[in-house]
């Protein structure tokens, strides 16, 4: 059983762990968007037309993934991306098999629930949203009675 001091130390690091999880998730999601929109890194499928369903998904992944990466508008971006991943799972993957490991939908499920977690938890300590909010709070005019 961990000591109280260790538990307190690890709990104090939670906002930073959340930020690392958000940054890695954002990087991976940007990569998925870049593959669809720019075919980089090369996927073997080529770039998709931007004004197609997959092109729209790639645009969401590129822009939304970047917002997640930098931690700006984390909650609304994560909400939209969680929806995108749910739609992707049920329209593309679930039709192939009931089992996510067989239908290649395990990444879509994992991304969906990571994004739902970011909706609830926010961006963590190292996010642009926190920096801008704290800057706003320092310069907010105060009401004088």
C-alpha cells in the first residue's frame, strides 16, 4: 500500500500527467488528419478530396487535434472529436465485426473515451487555455464600490 506522502506527491502531479496525455493524444490525432488531408506520412491511400466525408473527418482531426495538442478550447474541441470518433466507429468499424480488435476500431473507441475525459478534465496545467485564462485574470478590471 503506498504511503500517504507518495499518494499526495502523485496526486499533485496529476494536472501535469493530464497535460502529457493531452499532448500525446493531440499529436497522434494531428497525424491521422495529416494522413487524410496531405497523405503525410504516406498511408498508401493518397490524399482524400477535402470536400468529402473523409476529407471533413481529416480536417476535424487536423484542426481539432492541433487545438487538443496546444490545449486551447480543449473541452469543446474534445467534445466534437469524441463525436467524430463515435460516428467513425459505428459507421466504419462496427459493420465489419462485433469485436473491436477484429474490426480495427479499438483506436476509435480509445480516442473517443480519451476525448470524453478531456471534456470533463480540461487541458491540464500545461495548456494554452490555462495560460490565457490566468493572463486574463491578472488584467481583468476590478469593480470599485
